[in-house]
C-alpha cells in the first residue's frame, strides 16, 4: 500500500462446535471445521515482524435466522 503497509488475505478455521454456536446449521456442515476468511492490514516492524493495524473478519458480519438459541440470531433481510 502507499503507506508501506501490506494487505493479507487469510483463512482461519472454526471448530464444528464453534460454528454451530455462531448459528451455522449443523445439517450444512460437511466437515469438522468451517473456514473463516479475513483481510488484515499489516504494518511491517523490522525485518521479520508486523503489527495488525486493521482487520476485517467475515464471522463479525454473520446473521442467521435458523436458531434463536445460538449467536448472531436476527432477521437476515434487515442485515444486508
């Protein structure tokens, strides 16, 4: 980036139980994990380091109308 920072596309994994608690329909989970996409802006520090100065994480933007007892429950059409 013009300021010397670097954008990084990253993927972390959520365990199946964590994904279900976040509101994922267990019937749609075909693996023991769910991939979680992120975008990180890193400011280089020295030759081998960096600080995260900004982060976008897809799991911070989830909304589900499947299970009111789980996290992220709401009206999907009200949360584009």
